[in-house]
C-alpha cells in the first residue's frame, strides 16, 4: 500500500469542501463585512461539518418561530384548542385559549362559533385567564399600525386586525369586520395619506379619500369589551362579560388541524399566529392563567438544557431581546427532525424557489432547501434542512447581523453559499 506524503495529505484536507467553506466564511468580504455565523451538521454521522461563530449570540428575528413550532409539537394535539367552558345552571361561561383563527379572514376556525351557536344556555365570556401587555417585550412601539404587530389576546377575533380593501373600479372601500365602519373616517388633510392610519391608543381609523387599488390590514386595540361586542354581532345573540376565574373541570372544544396553523405560521412568517401557539400550548396544559413564559421555559429545558448562551422572550421573533446561536438552532432542528417525519416536516417549512418566504430564492427544478427565514433591519437568518445532490439531508443555520446592505443582498449571498453546499456534498 502506497503511503502519501504528509504535505500532500494536508493539501487534500485543505481542499475539502468543508475546509473551503470555512475559509470562505473567515476571509471572504461577503461574510466578514458584518457579523456572520454558520453551522452545518450531518445527522447520519452526528458530526458538525462546518462551524463559524456557531456559539456566538445573534438576533434571530423570525427564526424564533422554529422554537414556537417545537412548542406546539410538544404540547398540542392534532387539533387546536378553540375554547374552554363550564356550564352553571342556565349559563355557559367560556374562556379563550389564545386560538388566533376565530373569524380569521385567511384561515378561519369555525369550531368555536358552531359550538356557541348550538348552545341553549346564556353565553358569558371571561377574560380572567390572561391579561396581556399591549405589545411584546422589545417590540417597536411605532409598529402598532403595521399588520405584523397585532396585539396578543386570550380570545383573538378576525386575527386582531381590520382589513381595508380598495377594489379596482369600485366606488368605496370594503371594511372587515364591518363593525369598524362607524369608527373609520375619510382623511381631510392634503395631500391625502396613501394608506390607513389608526390612532395609537384607540380604534379610530383614518383612510385615504381616493386610493389606488390595494389591501391593508391594520391591527385594532383588543379588549374584553370589544371581544363580546364582536361576538354578539357575529352570533346575533347576546354575549355577556364576566370576571370569573377558570375553575377545575372545564371542558375543551377543539377546532382546526394544527398543521394548517403551523404551515401558515412558518410559510407566511405570521407573528400573530406564532405568538398564540404559546398561549394555546398553555391552554392545552390546563393552565388556569395562560402562561407563555412557562411554555418557553419548558421548551428551553427540553430542547437546549437551559443553555446560558441564548435568550428567548417572545414567540414570533419581533423582539431584539431574543438571542440564539447557530449551534442552538442546530440542536432544535435535530429535535424537530426526530419528532416529525420528513415528508410532513418539509411541507410545514417554506421550500426554496417554491413556497412561502423562500419562493423567490434558491430556485431549482426540485427544491433542496426547506427552512425558516428571519429578517429585520440589519438582520437576516436562515435555518433548516438542505438536501445535497447526493441525497444527504444536512442541518444548517446561517445568521447575519449588523450589516448595512439591503436585506435582499444578504439573502442572495446566503443562497449562493447554500448552493455550494448542495453541489459539493
């Protein structure tokens, strides 16, 4: 057997794909002009193939939704909890579970409505099981008018937003729910604003006089009083409001299949749905007061063993207080992969070039990246699963923070880097 010279062996090692990628991450200005982290893991050999700043903390943005997905996988059944209730004499008292799909215009869950319509008792809603803050920790206060910043609530309705639709060649705007028509006025300022603006502290909306065709979803200020008004209006029967703690022995009504929620959450990167997964997980466990922090602590313990190098504060990734490492995301991806069959898993996540937030990147005859993206100003991350030309399924997490370029440019750099991995491994 011929023995190769040591220097030749070193040269071969240095030219390996993993070494080339590592060198690129350390020296290429595409990755050194800002803070970049990367980890690549082979679940078959159980070895990390590439690691660069993999144990450094990054603002994860919507990569956080992978943790919320895992929280749901650990706690929720095949169907979402719709509401909890108890009967007392001629009255039915119910509590919200945080299910965000009641009357949602894009993914409605009608189970709770069907149930309430069928009951002969008088209906009373209690909001005693959750008193949410107006916005999540670390959320930008001036995003209150944007559809990605809807308020959290124990009983969301209509997605907690008002949908304004300006159709082409039609005389007036459509407002859904119509309940907010009386609190919407036409702008009298000049020049007229191009979009709908809500008063920061109340449900008063100002819309443009004559607008181009477009659709805008504007969050409304949720309150228990508003919730019973909207429910009464929809059910065409009175719904009272009481302040009653949730007793033991309440019954749970189930609704839409969980995968429909997971898929929309990950594909559209819907912040409201992600936040409410944690509330529903708490409701599923029977907590008398919905406690998303307890769910986060449980997932942290199961998935990461209470690592000290991460910080998880919300369900959506809206907060810049969140801090994850590429290594911690790989650890999570391993657990998700072990819990969910591959065909189902790849359906839940956006597919490169085909669906969700990855529709416009990594285009190929056959998708080879199934992953969750996360972006905000100076942040772009992508974590998930990559199928190589040889058919290997690898786990990866690429995180970019503190760049000044447009997100689109960093997204393109990430796509090119992942294409190399697809072709070389």
